[in-house]
């Protein structure tokens, strides 16, 4: 198999120090909104709570009110980035400014909307000593929602029909084309609405277009049980680990509010075929649904860790830690995830002094005045996701 393309993630196995446990890691996506949290905060928790990790975590966000930026037990410092619409030059300049002020070794992007920009900037970041494990922009495009049929045909995986839309008139005539309601209206990067008629679909089109821009996607609706897979690829078609989860409770936006790890050979085989077909480097989330006939269908592939990634730590297969290990040394742990571990998400309040908010607003940064204490972290960490034994599943 061919190696990972040059510039994406040069292996650091020739470097003896620092070990992965001492790395300084910058992580984006630190918003932890209750209904739709960013994956960055959960990714940071996975590293911080790994028993061997003793490095620093630098939180990167786009909004002053991204709550994960202010958690003293997770991030030793935090910075604001320019919005993706500002362009890649502005993003690179800001990252270089942060790196000069507060050097870091590894960058983990955690948001769909920023991934292509970071992928294009990966060679320049590597020249500055910032290492990543990211797919090339063309590979990111192969898993776009409107290109799933092409990918699934190559990987022998089923997926519902999907349409690329720039105007809502499709919803008035879709039944003539063999479609039926309900159907799913999806934003370019995030959000999905199940619409039961043309009026609902049209309203969803305009709402999502206003938030995420065009195109909007229409996908045939399949009823069934939803499953998600968090996986890590090496860029050569191999999996460095995966955790499969059955959704147990959903938010209004269809996000997992509770889920349980499972073992499922068929689901694992499907995920492996997709990883092989894409030759995917780095983290990914595979969203599947099982219909009433027991057939699995691919709904989406997200090019980053999911918001529920903390469950991988609780299940004994800490994928953010494995990512850092692989970037640092070209190898990583191999333990399989334990089945029967359940997460339940709940919201909590983060108390932030006004001085910190003012500093973030004016300077775009927050740096703790005292050094980070691993012992203090273990003592003070607030549990925002509970991991529960299989024996307690009956109460959910």
C-alpha cells in the first residue's frame, strides 16, 4: 500500500523526545453547546484523562462564548481563531502567531467546516513544526454527502438516494421522480431535518441555507436503529482502532444524547471496507442505520472525531490518545473497545470571571497564570458524561 501523502503527517518515530505523553496539543471545536456540542472539548478530555498523558492542551475556538476554552482542568491556554470565511491566509497567520507565543507540537481539527482549510495548510504547518494527520482536500470531498452513492458503490455498501439542491422547487415535484415523504433535508456541513411534506421541506431548505449556505441536500428517509462508529485510519487503508455505538437517546437535531458501545462483526466489516476504499488518514465518524430487514445503510461520514468521542476513553480504546501516539511515533495502542459501556450527556454551567471574558474578547487569548496540575485535574474534573456498566442498561 502507498504511504500517506507527503506533508499530511510525517512520522516522528525518528524523534526520541518529546514522547507523546509530553506533547503540546492544540485542539479546535471547543464549543460545548448542550444541543450540539463541538467534538474538541470531548477530544481534549480524552487526552487529559488518559493516565499517561502529561502534556499541555491549547484550546482553539471561534467564539468568545465557546465554553470549553475556559475549563481550567482541560486547557492550559486558549485562543480565538478567525472564522473560516476569513480565508486560509488569515487562519495560517493566526496559527503562526499562536505558535510563536505558545509553541505546540500537534494540531487536531475537530470541525467539518474547517477541515479542508487545515488540510491545505498542513505542509506549511509542518514546516513550522506543527504536525497533523489529515486527508488531502480531494479525499475530504470523496466523502461529501452528495458523493456517498459513488463511494458506497465502490465499497459495496448501501446508502439512501441523495439529491444536490440549489432551489427548493424539487420538494414540490419529488414524488413524480419516485421520492416520497418523509425525507431528510441536510445542510452542507451540519444539521438535518426530517420533513413530512413539501412545506416543511421548503422551510428547512431556507433555514439550513441561511445557516450553512448552498447546496442543500435531500436524502431519502430510512426508518430504523441508528449506529455510529468512531474510527482512526492510518492513510494506507488500515484501521488503528474503532468504537461502535448504538444510539439510545437523541436530541431534536438527531444528535446522540446517550449511547452504548457494542460489538458487531458486520458493522465492523462495513466500516473497514469504507476505510480501505478511502485510505483515510486520521479520525472519522461513520453514521449508519439498520432498517427493519436488518440491512445497514450509510447515512454520513464525518471527517473528524464525533462529539461523543469521550466514550472511546471510557470503553478502553482512547482514540484521541492513539492519534497522538501515531503522529508522534508511527505506532499506537491496539486494545479493542469494551462493549456495554454507556454514555449519558448532560449540561453544566461553566463559571468564568468577567476578566477572562474581557481578555478573550480584546486579546483573543486566555493563558492561566499558574501551571497546570495533573493531580488537581483528577481531583476537580466535573463529570459531564457518565459511563455505565452493561448491568445498568435496563434502567435507561
